[in-house]
C-alpha cells in the first residue's frame, strides 16, 4: 500500500470513498483527515485527474 496525502479545503471523503470503491473493489483503503489534509493508504497513487474528480 502507498500512503498519499492530498491537500483539500473541503471534506471530500464521501466522493473519495466512492472513487476508491470503484478503483479498488474489495479492498479497504483507510481515509483520514488531519490538519486540512486527506491521508489515504491505496494500492497505487491516485492521478491528479482522479483527485480532481472528488473535489467537484
């Protein structure tokens, strides 16, 4: 698993959770928020496009 840190101003956890379930079916990818950053442990880093899809 790879730890990835995403800077964000808004809570993207719901959209991010849906994206992770779609990209990595059957896997649990922990999502934490700390000091305005989302921290995820994923099998591969998310692309900038995938991250942007959670923000809007």
